[in-house]
C-alpha cells in the first residue's frame, strides 16, 4: 500500500466533513485535527471523527478489530462504518466523537470506569481469527528505536538491560502464554471517552492494538507508574479494587497481584523509558524528572529477575 502523505490530511478533512453532514444534515460545522503523526492522523468534524491508521496496518486484521468494536458497544466505542476504507494509501475508519478525559483534572480520572471496562473486555469470549494484541510488538519497536537513535546515551544501557532481562514473550519474540483473553493492548486514560458527549458512559477507544493475549498487559501501565512512584497509591488501589470487583481475570481475586503484573509492568516501564530517552536524545535535551525516574526503575529491574509464573 503506497501513501500519498501530503494529500492525506486535506482529503481526510473533506471525507470527515462529508460523513458528518450525512449523519447530521443541520451540521454545526467545525473541524479540528486531533492528531497528525506517521502512525495516526485523526480529524474531527462536529460529531464525527475519521482516523487514518498507520501505513503498514494490515487490512484484514484492522477489519477484524473494527468488527469486535461494533459487537461490544457497551465496552468499546462502536464504529460508524463496518470496515476501513482506503484513502491515499492509508486505511481510514469513522467513529462518533466522545468527550475525552480531562488531562488538567487528574482528580477526576475515571480509574474505576477504566478498570471495569477492562474486566468486561477480558471476560468476553475471544473472537475467532482475531490476531494477537500488539503490546509486546510495540514495546519491541520502542527498544529497537532506542538502540538505533541513542546508542551512546548514558540512559540507554540500563533501559536495554532491563529489556533484555524480560522473557521472550514480553519482548514480542515468542507466543504469549495462555489462556488468552481479549485485550485492548494499549490501555491508558487517553483511551477513554464519554459517549454520547458530553457526559455519556465511559467507553474504550482505539482498536489498533486490540487482540488476544495476556490480560495483565492492560493493567501494566498504571501498575508500572505506581511501582515507579508516579501514580499515587490511592489511585492504583482504586483501579485494582474496581478491576477485581468486576471479576477481571488478569489478577487473583484477592492477595498479592504482583506475580501476575510484574513482567508486563516491567515491559511497559522499559517501553516508556525507551521512548523518553529516544525523544530526549533527538531533541538534544536532558531527561526531565519523570524520565529519570523511569530510567532509574529500569536500572533497579535489571538487577532483580522478573517474576513470571507462566514462564
């Protein structure tokens, strides 16, 4: 699939305007570019959002993921169209607009809603032919990019040492251990919206990494931030308690959850640290306090073998 990058954004803006007008003839016109990156260009027009996915997105796999979203309307935001369409060499999907989490109001972060939605997702029977979730593969890309872009940075060695200590499945080099669950693959608070806007129920968005795998991966980012001292304990406990209350299978119903979370949390810590060091090196700036805490965590992890009860 070839991509005509310069023509993509204006074409996507025109398409989302047409789709919005078809849905709401009396459209309160207004457009905004929500993201314009190599892996995703996202444009909103009134109540309609169009997303151009990464140029290397697999059409069959993305179609399966969109179909899952359409079949789980109480968990995932349902699409406006049943399948992706091609636009200038990029696959495009259409979605209703929802109100995102307010990054300026951390006290209102919907930890309980996120945990409950994940538990419901993880308890859903795994659809036939759905590909693996892309979490480990994306973490591997971050580690490879760090090695390529900042091989001599002083923070690179501890991050890559922590990465090398992970089991092969967490590095995307072997099949994930079972039993497999339906996983989001890239859970963070930016992946939740209220729909209908502005105050409908919370739903999960972004199906690019959706697939089968280890459900603890979806708990790994908040677990990693908690372990690094970047997420207050009370917020972590709100999240974990709500997940357990909703019957989530990623961790035991009571007792210590960390044996199940340790490897995914380490993987997400190294992925986040790798991205941070790469960005800092490319920008020619020093690491900030949060970035240094992530690198320090990697240095500690490299000296202690990970707990992985499933091998």
